[in-house]
C-alpha cells in the first residue's frame, strides 16, 4: 500500500519502495521545464514483477498530486534484456536511438554496455548508487555533448 506521509509503497513490515531524490528531481524537471516539453519519457525495466512495478508507478508521487505513471508516456516492463526494451521503445515512440538517454542502476550486470552494443547511439549513464542530482546533470551534459558532435 502507498504511505502518503513518506511517499513510499510499503510491503510487510520493512520493505519499502521509494524514489531516489535525483529521480524525483529529474521527473519534476521533465514534467515542468519548458525545454523538456517535447521529451518522451519512458521506463525500461526487466523486473520479474511487472504488475507490482506498474502499481508502484501508479502510487508514487513525483510532486504533490502527480503520480510517477503520469510522467512516463511509454513503458517496457517485463523480464528481458534492455536491448529488447529499447528496440520496442524505438518502435513505439518513433525516437531514434541517438535521441535516447538511459540511466541504469543495475549492479549485477552492465545494462549500459548491452544497450550501447545492441542499440548504437543511445547515451547511457550508470547509477549504481541510485539516481542522484549529479548523475542526472551528468546524463544531460553527456547527451548534449553527443548531440553537438553529430
């Protein structure tokens, strides 16, 4: 269930799902800043619990009254590798790989390398400690640098 006081999905006595502060900042900026008004926001998750992930997205707030799933226009949430997710996102969004930016917190594999190999042009940023404001800014800078070099 969602605990509004802490903006978390609580399961049992100790398990909580919460957004990192950097994720909240990024999603707020994507939703509210004019420079992102045409940005298509997507989720690519290889969870084995896609229904639970979608419920969490429907409950967690990125700002008061705005749920996470209201910011994400596209979702590929199912057990598969990220390359499959990105190819599906390219098809559903019409966005070319070179116009995509991917943040990944995986610590048991290298999804960023997989995406770079399988979907050439996607800009990737590893966030092994979760999304932070610094990683968000790093990603935006890396994406801008890549775009200016094309």
